[in-house]
């Protein structure tokens, strides 16, 4: 990519299921569920939701019942994350192609019916992009900072995905608490940058309330958001993202996917080419996983 000190933080290898960023959110959310005595967890997403399959894996590890609400119709064939969900023993409800509000209402209906049978359900809202879910990447920022200190790497730039904003929101908040040791380049893969900024600012406020910590500087100052790599929109690959996916696989043997990670790495690589991430300054791309979904993306290549 034209950079000699480019590192990858392998959060695709977080050690649960197929790996990925949501493992860090689930550490906090399932901790909350367990501390409240829950015996079942409900979450929602599309058929290929990485959060859904990681929630299924985390529930399996803790002996919790897992119910996944999919805002789609049952698929003709089980592939990608849908296959993993079945292997992991999750239960599924299909509510057709509804919007997020209807999907949330469907989760609440499931919770009401479980409670009426004496169960203790816990709902994971908003794709885990809540202040508590975002805590996963507050600690992710601290972890990366410590790893760089241990290895003597003077890290200056981090390339990070931004969809609903929980991952980047937590990481940027953590970076601001640390006093801006590196700059965070957030590549938007879902919304225009004004929308992502608004979502992230809501999370910053929620994280300050939750932790009682005010960062030494406004979190907005330690990041830059880019939406020029979004192309035609969420989950629509661009020429750059397709090429990045194939190049990384064929030069490093590392797999990324078409919705989140190839757009992010493609964008970060372009920032390097344009000199906005200078080749002489150590940089790190955070690989957020999503391997399960890649096995249902034949049509996107
Ligand atoms: C693999 C992967 N990367 C990145 C993201 C984006 O995370 P966020 O919604 O916290 O911005 C997701 C969201 O589901 C994901 O599955």
C-alpha cells in the first residue's frame, strides 16, 4: 500500500465464533445481561448480521438461550452467518423486510412473550451501538495504545470503520481520554458524514455519563470522518473495495469482506496514497472481522 509501517490490529481473531468487532461489545453487554440474571438474549439484524452470529456464539459460551430477529424472509439456503447461527444453536424469528423500528418492536414482542412464560430476556438494541456496547472499543483503544508502548511503536494514525458508530465511537472516546496519542481516521460505510458524526456525538455523551469520565479534549478533535469511500451506499461494493479485498487476500492471505472491512481498508489505503497518512508515520488498520458474511457474498465479487 506504499507504507512501510502499516500494521493490522486483528480484531477478526477475537477468539469467539468467526471473530470480529462485536465480540468486544458483547463482553460488556453479556456482562450486563448476566449481572441482571438474564437467561435469554434477544438481538436483531439482517440475515448476514455479524452481530447476530457473534451473539449466538457468546450465548452458547454462557449457556444462554439466544433468539435472533431477522428483518427478512427465511432464506432459500443457509449460507454464511445463517449457517453459523444454526450450528451455534440460535433460535430465529423472521419478520419480513421491515425497517429498524419494526424490528425493535418485534424484539420487544419476543421479550414480552418470554417473560409471560417466566423467562428473563435481555435485549441488545441498535446493533450494539449503545454506550455500554461502545465500551468494548474504549477498552480497544487502551489495548492498542498499551500494545504499541510495549512494542516501542510510535503509532500516529488508526484507520477504523464507521457504520452505526459504536465501534468508532468507543475507540475515539478512548483515544480522547488517552490525550490523542494517535489520530483516528473513520471511514463511513453506511451514512453521510453528518449523520455518522451525530450518532457518534450521542455516543460520546452517553459514554461520558456511563463512565463519569470527561476526556481531556473533545473527542471530535481526535478524529476525521470520510464518506467519500461509501460509493453507491451501504453494502454496495466499489471498484476500490473489490480490488482491496482481492489484493489483501492474494498478497497477505488475509480475508476481508465486502460490506465493512474492504471499504475501510480501501479508503485508508487511499489516504496513504494521498499523503494524508504520511508513509513515514506508523499507522494501523483495525480489521473488524465479518468472515461469516463473506461466505454469502459470491454475488458481490
Ligand atoms: C465486520 C463489521 N465491521 C464493522 C461494523 C461496523 O460497526 P459499527 O456499527 O459499530 O460502526 C460491523 C457492524 O455490524 C461489522 O459487522
